[in-house]
C-alpha cells in the first residue's frame, strides 16, 4: 500500500459496504487537475463498495473556501449519511495558505459537529503542485479512495448508532 502503515485504507478496503447509503460530494474547481481525479476516485470507490451510483450526489464550488458553506447547506438537509469535501490548497501558490487551510478545516469540522452529519475531509494541503497531483493519483497516493473509505466507515458507524 503506497500510503504506508498509517493508512486505514488496506484495512477497510472491501470490508465496508455502501449499500443503501447516500453520499453528497462537494468538489472545489480550484486546482481541478487535482480535485477532479480525487472526485473520480471517490465515486469509483463508493460504487465499488455497493453504493448505488444514483445515491452519490455531486456538487462543485469555486474553491476550498466555499466547501464549508456548501457542506453546511447539504448537511442541514439530512438527506445524506455522509458529506464528502474535496479540495486542494498548495502552499507555494496560495497567498495566506495557512489562514485559508485552517479556516477550511475548522469550518468543515464545525459543520459535522453542529449538524451531527459526518463530513469526510478530502482537502489536500501540500507544499507543491507535484505533491498534490501525486496524492490524488490513483496509482500513487490515491487520497480519493482513502477519503471514500473513511466516509463508508462513518456511514456504517452512524447507521449503527442511529438505529440504537
Ligand atoms: N481555492 C482553492 O481551492 N485552492 C487554493 O489554493 C486557492 N488559492 C487561492 C489564493 C488566493 C490568493 C485567493 C484569493 C483565492 C484562492 N482560492 C483557492 C479560491 C478560494 O477558495 C475562493 O474560491 C475564492 O477566494 C472566492 O471566495
């Protein structure tokens, strides 16, 4: 596994089921050469694990800054088991990188805690574009697959907890 021992992907892959689950995916258009492969691999992983393709709702926002806003709107509706946020911030190219990255992470966490709907965090923060492209690449970092597996696990956990 290219993501190393710290990753949960190998443990979860093929062992979590998306059957009957509903997901919303919000992808930032900014750095689309990174976020589009992330999106494709999220959708592929969800459907490979039994999620109906029609139960995966995809939305796009201009940039990472808008992710918490759109995720909050979707999570409040309570129509999805998990909301998945996808974006890419590159330090070398982004003025105020630390401020934006921190605010996006804080905002997405707040959405989940305030709505009770899990939000999966698929926002890459890298030093260079090359690192970001590598992490999104299905043959290398495959972070899209990783975030989808986290979403599947959280859907199962909350499904169990919500049904008492
Ligand atoms: N959005 C991203 O998703 N990734 C970025 O690296 C990024 N860098 C930005 C750098 C600057 C200086 C500005 C002004 C915006 C950037 N954005 C980026 C877009 C941001 O998330 C948002 O879409 C816009 O600021 C409009 O609200």
